[in-house]
C-alpha cells in the first residue's frame, strides 16, 4: 500500500499453519524520504495468536531502550536511525504462535508504519490461515473394488469434521491354469483359455504352430553356415507330410584370441578373434590387473585387536602403496586364521589355540549277541551318569561335547582370547575363523561352536576345495569342532524303551545259556551213574567166574595122586604128568612145578568213587 512517496508490504514464512506452530511475519518499506526514525504498530486477533518475539531489522537503527523498541501489550514501538537515511527493504519482523484452541479460519496480521516523526503512515497486512491438526478415524469403504474397477474409501477428522477420500486399487483377476481349447498343429495355431474365479471373465491366447519335425532319416540338401540358413528334406514325424524345412544358422568358427590392448594395473585391456567363415570379429574387454603389492615390508603387524600396516612397491608398474591389514591372528601350528574388526577385542588381548582331540575312524571289533547288548547298555548308563553328574562349575568335559555322536572323524580345538592375567576377555562382535581342511575332509564339512556349558551350535560355513579351507564366523571364542559329515558314527538306539528291550533279550539269552549248562551237567552225571552200574556188574561177574575156577581146581587137587618129591625121585613118569595136565585142562596145565597164586578178589566200587573220579 503506497501513500505519497512511501509504501509498505508484508509477507509471512508460511500462510497456512497448524495449532501450536509459530509463524514469522516481515515488513518491507520503500521510501524516497530521508528519515531519522521509524515507528510501527501491529494488529492481530488475540484469539488466534500470541506474541513470541520481535526485532527491528532496518540498517543504522538505534534503540530507544528496553520496552520502547516494541511493547507487545500495546502492539507498537519505534526506533531511531542514525545517521538519517532512506530505509528501503526489510525493516521489522514479528513472530507469533498459533494458539492450541485457535479457530480453524483465516486471520489477518496488519501493520502500520510511520515514516519519520512528521512523515506519513503507510499500512499493510498479510492473511494467515489456521489449519487443523487432524485426528483421523479409520477408513470406511464407500465402494468395493472389483477385478477391473477401483474402489473408494474415506475417513473423517474427529476435530474439524474434514473428510478425506482415497481410492482402492482394483483386485485384478484370479485366473485358473491355461486350458487348451484347440491343439496347435505343425502348420496351424492353437488356442488356450483361462477363467477368473471371481468374476468369471475369460482370457484367451494363441499358441504358435509347432512346425514340422523331421526324423533321423532327413536329407540335408543344404548345409547351414553362420550367415545362411540350411535346408533339409524328409517326412514329418508328426503329420507324415514330406516337407522341406529351413535349418538354423551355424555358430561362428572363431580362431584364437589376439591381444589388442594389454591390460595394465589401472587400465582395461582388449582382445579379439575372427570367424574363419564370415570374417566376423568379436571383441572383449578385460579388467585392469590391479597393483601387485605381494612383496613389501610389514611396518606394523596386525593383532587381534588392532590393524596392521604393510608397505610395498608394485612389481609391475613400480608405484608405491600401503595396505592396511585387518585385525587378525594366524596360528602357525594348526593353520587356524582369525580375522575380525577393531573394537571387537580389548587392547592387549592374546589368542590361545589348543588342539583338544583329533579323531579318525578306526576298524572296530564287531560285537555280536550278548556282547552287543552289554556294550549298548554300558554306553547308555555311562551317558546317563555323565549327564547328571557334571562338574561343579557347570562346564562340559571334552568327552561330553558329543561330537562323536555326530561324526566319527573330527578335530576339536580350544580357541580363546585372554588378557595378561590369562582370563577370557569379552568379545563384542563376530570373528571369522578359517580352518585347514584335514585329509579326507570334503565339501560336506561342518563347523560347530561349543560354549562353556557344552551347548553346540552349527555355524554357516564356506568350503574352498581349491585352497582346502573351511570358513565360519562366530560371536564367541571357546571350543570349535571341524567335523567330516561324510563319516557318520554308528547309530545305536539308546532310548529307555530300547534299553529295556536289550535287557530283556539279554536276560533271555542268559537263561538259555544257564539252561543248556544245567542240562549238560545232568547228562554227564547220568552217564557217570550208568558207567558205575556197568562197572559194578562187570566186577560181580568176574568174581563169580574166578570162584568157579577155584572150586574146580580144589576138586582136581583132591583127585590127583600123590606126587613124589623131585629131589628124592628124579625119574618122574612123564605119562603121569600128561594125565594130570589133561585132567586140569588148559587153564591149569602143569608144565613144570611152580608156586600157586590165588587171585585177589576185586573191591566193589561205590557212587562216591564214581562221581569223585568224574569230578577229577
């Protein structure tokens, strides 16, 4: 608004504000008069706004004192300009805050600017609209969407009652699988249709002709090249017609690759080869080789808690460079390599690696029958005792880790990060561990992490068969097992029902063995009794025979004539001796005089003698 030679205008940082927000309003002046002071009066609706701050922004201003530059109660103020000048541009700013209960409407902020003490007053204003801090309710559907048409929904602000609408996307068809309504032939197209399960709409598509298919007896009338199709004649195996078809182009016959541009450490290379038939040239770009800093000097060795520094000169181009190596540790004895980031381990941490076990499958004695049952029952109760005994600190022993139940071929390592006192340190991140693959281990290699309580966790691994390594990451260093999962242990059912089954079968087998032993003992005693009875009968029979011989001998002796003494009568009649021998028979034949011996009667054996002998 312009009066005479002066004019004023106002503008706000935003013309639409919400309750509780602040807005700044600026006043600009344009005049041709030289003035030594300015005055301003501000008018605004106190039901909408409350005063926050104000400031004169005119150049060369001189304050009249506190409360006189601007009085928020009266809504006016003034300032001196020294030296006197023609103020043009921004001269005053006021910041107002919208009340929390301000009406949702527009309200004007007006200004009156008095130019000089005797000068004119110019007026200006700006309209500010108060908007609602909407509190929206839930969406209400006005119209449901269909397969092809959009729907509509709205929600209402609980403060001002404003309604907001939005669209709901169409659902789209829910088609079934394609159904063939007309089969394609060698020369004619086919058709397929599918149906929407919601609206029943259908969609059709055309199936291209199949083309003729020649059999193995086709006659190639023209060989295909890399630039021209060939031809073949024969009978179609589908429709039976005699046809001639076009055969596809042959592949190019390229020669060896030739290097056009040699790749360098930083620049790409290029190579090409040419087809010997058509002369087509194919080119390929190769990536830069990158610097080779394989030979250099370790300035600062890396540790598990700090990075290292390696300085070297490229072996190809000679450029000097340095490489920051990650926080790491390499155990030369086992070949285990650890890599992590800074701040994972405290400063001064030291890694300790110890091999606990290295187990490989061996030929085991094959146990059968009762040996198998006894071994299984023994293993069960050993596991049961170790499960409930444990040590007082709750830490698992090596043989309690149970890796032998997962694989029969594994290596067990203890890997710890400790401080100077030998105590384990806290790990605040992941560590990548790389193990060397033992002989006989392949892609089916697993890595297990075992904590202080013996709890196993299988870690994701990456097996590199070229480098013969297996890599895993873990957020805890303690015990690790590298297991060959192609070497599985013999699985025994050690559940309680199975153990009871084994015990019952073992007892039955033991009962059969005892029964067989008892039966064999009884048969042996029976044979001994029968042998004793036979011996007794033989003894009685022998005694009877010898008694009869003795009686016969006595009768013969009584019937014999007296025989003269040999010493007194040397001429014994030989005929008389023959008669005596004939009378006595062959048993008592007397060839020459001898002393008679009476056989001793055998002793009758008893049962104690028999069983005593058998026991011996």
